[in-house]
């Protein structure tokens, strides 16, 4: 038994080490030179903290103005963030594709595969992670580290429990549309909380590694169904976001070019002469 455990432990350690090296191996040569002692997480965290926010440029005065001019929106974001902290979920945003009317609260850990009320759409919404943006907004507006901590914990938990090579998840958390949508939601949330003490180099490496997997997964296929439906737009806007967020990777330029090409094909196929998408779906 002792020998068996030693073999298992060694295998896990080697696999984890190989994964870290593999991630570094996909960086551009110029980025590899900048990284010291293989510290990929430190490199990316420092770089992103120093560079401008990809989506938002707001200083303390802007934040105070937001609180004064949009009190209802601020209240709503903080309310949702507090719900998410307590593993309580209700999907009621104006632009939610599958709204829910009945909330669901996990008593302990989140089950990312659960289908409450027999509604698969609920599971899809859970795995799009739009609500994490409210955690980011709440952190920006209040400075409360609990919001950033919750995000880091939930992202880490999701990555651990949803490996991309688990084919049983292709109809749940790893549907292509969810993968594309959450790429944007992950990156937007990160930009809100990237200066938090809970966003560590170790977490950064996990986060970047999963985004890399998302990009490779999305770009591995472009189906006829995606070409004619809003799925294709949502998939490849996600890929485009990752390409902009991680230009240090060798494939970033390919991701960006492929995303633009496929999005262009979707527009030409789906948008009618009057400018409306043929499904009448935004």
C-alpha cells in the first residue's frame, strides 16, 4: 500500500509540474525571457496589475461619482454580490437569455453540474458566471476583500471540478456557448479585483491556464450550427477577449485572427439586409 501511494503521489506531482512547464512553453520568446525561475503566475500578475484595465478606466473620483449618479445600480450589484457570497443564485438580469424566477441556494459547496427544478437552462446560466462581475463591482465600490476572496475561491473550485477533457460535461458546463460567454465574464471580473491580496501568483497561474484551455477548446472547431446561430458569435467573442487579454502567448495572434474571421462569417450569414439577426436574437 505504501509503495502504491508513493507511485500515485509521484504521478500527481509530475503531472502538476508538467502542466506548469507546458503553460510556459506556449509563451512567446520575448515573454519567456522576462520570466524568472519559471514564475509564470508572478509574471502575469505583475504585468496585469501595471497595465491599464482592459474594460474600465476609473479612479477613486469616478467611483464616487458612480455611487452618486447610479445608486440603484450600485445597490443591485452589491445585493447580487452578497447573494453569491452565500451561494445563493437567481438569474434576473435584463439581458439574461434564460431568466429564473425561483432562487436556489447551495447549503455547502457549489455543485456546478446540478439541474434544480429539472431545468437544464438553470445549469447553463450557473456556468456562464455573469454574477461574478457583480462580485468585482462590489469589490471596486466598497473595497471589501470578501468579494474578491469569494471570486477566487469559486473560480478555483470551478476549474478543479470542471476539467475540459471530461466529455460528460460537454452538454453542461463545457457547452461551447458557455465557454465563450464566461471567457468575457472571467476577464471582466479579474480586471475589477486584480489588485486584491487574494489574487495571488498561484491563483493567477491557475486562472491563465484555464483561459488558455478555453481558447484552445473554442478554437478547435467552428460548426455549421455555430455559423448560423448566435452560438458562434458568443463562442468567438470569448476567444477574441482571451486573445486580447493574453497577447504573450504564441497562439494569441492566431486566436484573434480566427475569431475575427469566424465572427465575420457569422455576421455575413446571420444578419439580414435590414440589419436584424435572423433569429431576432441580440
